[in-house]
C-alpha cells in the first residue's frame, strides 16, 4: 500500500495510525500539492457480509464534511476505488502535525485550571457546531482530540457519529465509544443525544484535572456499571488547587441523569466563558451567593474558609455526623428557645410570611433559552408570566436558523412577573453566492474576493494554454452558496507547457540513407541535401546544418551535405559530362507505410542520385511531391518506392 497512488491523485506514505476499523496513512495530494491524512478501511471489513463498517466510514465522511469549524478536523474528499484489484473505501482529511490529549494526559497530567479551561472551551465550541448541525460525535475521548503545534484543538474521528435523530445506539458486543468515557445512558443502550457528548467531555476534563479516569475496572462491563451506579472521587481531593467553579462545571457535566446536565453545548460555553472572564458561572450558584463569592474568591482559585462550601459539593459529599458535639447541642437548645419566643408572636409571623410569600409569588426565575427554537423559547418564558420581545434577527454561524442567540436577562436571575425579556434570534449562517473567477487575472480575482469578504486560502500554479497569471480553477466553484469569509482556493495558469526538446543525433560519416533514418526516428525533418565532391566515399554525410548534441524542437529541419566522392582529374571527361537539372513529379502511393523511402537511380552509371524518406504530409493535396536532381546530361533514371520500381515521369 505504501508508495501507491490512490485514485490517480493521492500518494500513500507511511502509516500514522491504526484502529479496529481503518488504517490512517500520511499522504500527499498531487493535484493541490498539500499534505493530507488518508483513512482507508481494512480489507477484512470490505469482504464482510455485514456492511456496517463501510457505512460507518461513509457516515464519518458525510457527517464531518458538513461541519465547518476551525476546531474540527476538515474532510477534503471521500470515495471508492480499486487498488491492486482490491476495493478501497477511503477518506482524505486535514493532516494535523502534533499530538493528542491522550499524550498530554500521559506525560503532563494533572493540568492546571487555566489549561483545562483552554482545552474545554475549544472542544465545547467544536461540539456546539456539530450539535447545531444535528451531529452527535458519540466517541469523545482524549485520543480523538488532536493538538496542533501551536496547541490548538482539532476534534477528529466522527466514525460512529450520525444525525442524532436517526437511530438508537444498542449496547452490543461491539461497544460504541470507549468505555472509560461512555455516558450512563449510552451504556444502558438508551436513546442518546448531544448531552451524551457533554458527559464524555466531562470525563475528559476530569482526567485532565486529576491525571486519571473517574471509573476504572477489570473489564469493560464493570467500568460501564460504575458509570451508571457510582460517583467519582471529588476532583478537589486529588487536585486541591483546582478552580472550584470549573469543578462545579465538570460535576454538572458528569451527572448521571441527562436532565441534570447542560442542555446544550452553547449553555456550557456561556459558563466556561464566565469562568475565563473571572466570573462565577450563572447556572452554578444562587444570586444571593454571587456577591459573597466575588468578594472572597482568591486569585489562585483556593477557597477561602469563609465561603459556604456546600454549594461546591455534590450530593455524594454530604455526610451526616452522628457523634455528640457540645457546640451543636448548644445551638439546638438556643433554637428551641427562639422557637418558643416566635410562638408568642405567631400572628405577626403569619403576616410576615404572607407578605414574603406574596412577594416571592410575584418574582420568577428566568430560565436559559439560549439555542432553543424561537417558539419553544417564547412558550417557556410566557408560561412563567414573562413577556417576550424579539429584539432583532442576525446572522450567526454557530446558532441554527430560528434559534435564540441571546436573552436580555441572564439565566437564574429573579425578575418581576410580567417583565419583558428581549431575545435575539439567529438567521443562521450568512451565505453568499460564489462569483465566477475563472478567466480573470490573479490580481482581479483577489480584488473581487476581498471586496466580497472572502479569504484566500491557497494559490497554486498549473501549466495550461491560458495566459500566464489567469485563474483556471476555483474551489468552491462559481454559483455555490458559501459562508461569508469562506476560504477560497485558486489555481493560476503558469502558461503553456514548454515543448519537449530533441537532441540532434550525430550523422556525420553515415551513409545518406542511414542518416535520414536516424533523423526521422529522432522526430526531425531532413531538408534537401547538397552533394559535393570530397575525399569521403560517395553518398557519405560530410556535414549537417545543426551540430550533434544541440537541443531543438520536434520537426526541426536538418540539411545534410553528401559526398560525391573525389573530384575527377580528367578535364575533357569533365567537359563532356555536362550537368543538367532533372525534375521528378512523384505520386506517393497511398497504401504504403509512412514515411516512404524514395530512391532515384541513374540507369547509365548505376549511381543513386536521390535517397530520402518522404512523409505523406510532404505531398500536395493531390498526393504529388516535386523532387529536383542535378546530374549528367542525357541520363536516364528509374524511381524506387521502398525499393520497388515505380512508373514516374520526369523532365
């Protein structure tokens, strides 16, 4: 497989990854001249009667190709072909030069809060894009979270993802999703949605913060059961300096009941950005605690002793102390006395309670409606007695068309019943029609792209008959609907291909017919030869118009000078043998091979006065070639085509 060219385009280099279903190779796109990663399904799966493996690979390509996000590995191409007589299913992906979170955990965990938050924000952003498109990853784990050399997250491998409302995962002998990161509902074989990805993300963040997975065991089944039944060891017990707000977020992500987790990745992103800005996440604490937290929280994320600790503790941390405590006994006695006094003033308490209840009844807690469809958001708010005003509708590449981008009152805030909540609704991704660039100069194409808000990604050059600097290819193609600020690839003409040059052969001292044959085979033309007396043997080449070794274009004409032998000494004989020009009209036979060897032989002296290979293309439209020969007067001749005598007239 290594060294092969896939689909006449992708060169396969070394193996860079293996899985149970596919092998990933380092590759090179010979058309766009860029490094790529090529995932190829193993032959054993292609031969399997059950085509689930093939379908899984195709689903990965389909799911990933629809996701445009700089934190998701891009899919360039996918297809089916044959190599060495075997069927090949392949995906061509963006190649990431770096490591993954699995390597980071192995070599560096536990990590500090800032770094975990940095990775968490990027992974959440990738999941937000996928979930908005209806795609659930289903296999979020450190090995599938790649890191570039500049420490940027790229979420990869949507191999078991599909559109989230199409099917239910069944917990069979083939466990979908690595068991250490599987959600409780996924382990039970129940319907899953985007919240299952958020649970897996919580496990990844837990592992980054502590250096170990929350649940481990001797078998996949035992680990899955722990995800369903047990609680993980608190992060603060393992990493005491870890940010308590981030601990609260991770604990919420890892709730057993999906309804107690974040509803969407967008909601999670809001809380993570709150933490990044040095604020407490709105969904974690009550409004009465926020002021105290902001005043007392230390910059190094250590909890102050005066902060109420209970709100950072999960249900598993609440432990009843049954031992006798004198201080506790005193408090109980004091409370009893206070209750007795309160009974005396019962009527006043009832009135106060009524007033307080009435006030509470007039206040409502604002829910989060971020990323909900417009009508669902309006219904939820109106059910609580709140008024809704659609403030504006704007484009947003991360929130689906018709869903809520923001709300004027933050979630968990108490407001008067009847208050108006302003909502901003998404119009989805802003799309623009791709203009026609082919035929434009590089400069004009760049100016047009910049004017329309596009970004130029790659500019490559390719030989063509179009003028140098002209656009000959574009991606996306003209007329496609693309996002505003989309990245565009251009291919520019580098001009016509230079003609292949031919090295002129050396034909000196060759007989004329040998020289003609060599020149024809080299792709050159033989011009009219010139015969002169010389000390060389008769019909031997004594010079050539272009010297041997020079580079010339195909079809260049070479003129040869041919020896007539030594010049005669008898002046009388010379005067008697006066020369005359003879003109032959040669009708080349149509059924003969091309080229045709033509010889003209003096029947008196037996001398061959003309020997040349002629092409049919040398003839006029009637098939005639005119040949002139200078020879002794009163000579008679015979003409041979390929050594067969022809009936030809001459004058």
